[in-house]
């Protein structure tokens, strides 16, 4: 892999409970559990590493409980990690481990360096605020103080995410699930972050709406050239959005590779089962 | 001086009357010295960190919380024997609340009272800054009902503390954005959010927008006391106080074109509307600052201006 990455994650790990590394020995895919019988701790994720280049989308796939959301939340700063390093090219040209930053600086990364799209729009949006207001929050956090320009930018973003402009001044709480997800995308992209994390972006939407949102995400990823991490348990989503992906099982990466190859020819028994289940 | 306040209050079962202060056996300024020290320390911190809300051990006062107990505690903690006190409520020296608070301060200290800012040193107020220019001699003490400017956008106290600590005021801006979108203008009037010294956002509560520009680089010290919410904050003299305003939406004060005070004819002061009544007919406007209005009439008609 070359040096041209926007996001680099190395040996990321999260242990719930007492931090006793002996827990690593009796957990993982080979043991078939994430909970250590010895220490009682849960190894939600361990030794997770990958790099994502600008314009590239990396998939993280696995069943629920496999640790993929933990990885995403540790990168985003919603959760503290037990071990590991996370580098962003936009922060100190990738020389500072953002996990070492103090909580306040860490949160500030979410303004313009790193955006997150959550499965539940209520996590990324304020439902009692208008669609335009939600985007204004991202813009004012980045220092925008011109009402007219905030309006114009919000309208432009909503147009790009295919939210009707007639709904711009309506409360997000009155929106359908699909439209909320589009507003969340608009908010995430407001300050043109170089890295976007998408956590199950279409789970919970019905099939036709999900297809529309997926289409939109794919176009946006292509247009904006952001580096994206897409977390999903759904192979259709991973197949459509990503070129490379990693498979997680019981908190560890069991296989990594090109998405096409992984779907055609999975090597690890767990990947084979996963693909088999999706194809069935 | 050192007798506990509680014992003094118990000993004095008779209500405070207009007896001369020398006859009173309460401590100077009613509060015991320990309470004064606690409040003064909070004030010093507040002055040192302009706009920061300092928590303090708010005392039970002989007025209900929410009726000026915060302002009263500050007044009684900073008052000295050489001070002259003025108390206004909605700009009026004769409001029931103003009269009672002034009477309490005067009767527990023996200091003189006044209605003119020129003669006063301590001005305790709710809702207004006097129209007259204030200077270094004055300490303005504001009674604050809700000290937290972000209360309307966030309820979680820990999150509020984080937002202030990180100067994360994006959601305050969103509330202004939403106000403008919904109403076409910024409708927020009293308690307009202002950035103090480029750092903390405060609620300039509960003064109208009219008075907000006068806090900016003022020559006087402003102390804000919220007794119920147990917070004290301050705007020291010569400190920047900038109302949060979008670059393309200028900050405006309340002005009704053509409105004039019915008593003194002023259109230069903050006017309040007196609604129409069946007896008197159509509504009219009067100065909110009653003492300024009285002196304005006096200037115009020196012979009979003293009449109310």
C-alpha cells in the first residue's frame, strides 16, 4: 500500500471490562467468542488496521456483535479505545495519532476533518430543528457567520442530496426515514470533510428508499473524492459502495481484500458462510 | 459582627420597620460576614473571567428566589458605608419590588438612597440600565432569572458546561438562524445573547436589546446575580460585549417609529407601551426610566416639572 491515505487505522482495540491482555488468548474467531472466560472482559475489537485513500470507499462487514460499529465509534471519538492509532492526513499531515488528542480537540475534528453518518438519523441530526438549521449547525461550528451564505450553502447541499427545497424550513422530525438520512448526508458533507464514516447508512430503510439513498451515496463519494468507511452487515451495500473491504468476526479482522474477489472467492470459513448466507 | 445571622433573625421577631439603622441589631448589610466573603469571592472570580458563570452558595433571603434574591445578595455583599443605593424595577424606582429591596438595603446598612444615577454608586436593577450615562463611580447589579444563555437549546448541565468550556456556540447560532428563518427578523428581545471578551456567551438578561450596546466597553462594572440558579457573572469595565449577529443581519434595538413619551415627549429613550383602557381610550407610550423622564420634564418646565 502506498503513502497516499486520508485515514489510517493501526492496531485499534477496545476491551470492555478489565484491561487484561490475557483476554486476547481465549477470544476471537478461532475460539468463537468475544468474551473471555478467563478475565470476564469482552474484546469488542482488537488489532484492527486499514488505510483508506482519498476517493476510496472501504467496507467493514460482519454480523452484529462482530465489532464493526465499535471500530467506527472509536475512530469517530464516540467511544474511547483501549489501544491503537488513528491518523488523519488533514491533522498534522498524518503525523499525530488523533487518539492521543484531548477530548476537546478530538471533538473539534468532527467539524471539518471527519464526518459520521449514523444508522439512526436522530443521532446525527436534531429532530426539533429544521433541515436548513441542522446544516447551519455544521456551518456555524466552522465559523460561518453570514446568514445569506449559510442559506445558500444549505440549499445547495440539500439539492445535492435530493431533498426538496420546499422542505428546507420544516423540522427534520416531520421527515420520512429516507429523507432524514439524506439530510444527515447533507450535514455530514457541509464542511467538505476529507473522511466520512457511514454506519449502516441504509439499514432501517425500506428496499426502494434504501436503493435511492445508496445511489446517492455512491454518486456523492465519486463527486467529492472523500475517503469513506462504510460499515454494514449487508453485502449488497458493501458491493455497491466499496472497492475494498475487511471482514470482521468476534472482534478481529479475519479477511481483507478487493470486494469483488471477496464476494466471488471468500477464503476464511466465516467469510464463506457470510457470503453463502447473502447469496442464498 | 460575628453573631450568626440566624440567631439575629430569631432574636428579632418584630418586622423590620423604618426605624433608624442604628437601632437595628442585624449585621451591616444583613448577611453574616461568612456569606459576604463567599459572595465576594464569587464576584472576584466573575470579574477575573468575564462572562463566566461562577456557582456560589446562594443564601435564603427575605425575598423569594426569583424576586431579586441574586441581585440583593450581591448588593449586600459589596455595599459599604459610603455607598448610595438606587433600585429600579422595569426602570421604575417606585415599583413594589424596587421599593421593598431598597428599603431592605437601606434599613440594614443605614446608607442613603437616591433615585438619580448621578447621586448613586450602587444601582440594583431588573430589566433596565438607567438612561443616564454611567461611569467608574457606578456598580450596576442586575437581578437575573435565567443566567444560562444556552438553556433554550440544551438542558443537560454537563453538556452545557462542555459547550461553554469549548466555546462551542454553534447551537446558539442555529437558534438565531431558526428565529430569522421562521420570523424574517431576529425576534429575541430581552436576554439577547452576547459574546463577552471574545470568549463566553452570556444572557444579558433581562435587559432589552436597547440597553445591550451600553454594556460594550462600558465605564462601569456590571454584576449579574441569579439567586435561584446560584450563579454570578460579570462584565468588567472596558470589556467587549458583542451581540451575536450574522454579518448580513445588523443588530437592531427596539424602536417604534413616531412613538413619543406622553409625559416628557422624548423619543430618544426606551419607551414602553401603556395599553388602551376603557376609561382613558387609546394606548400611549411612556419612558421606561421614570426618574430620567421626571428630570427630562423638569428640564423642559423648570417651574412645575417636579410634579409626577
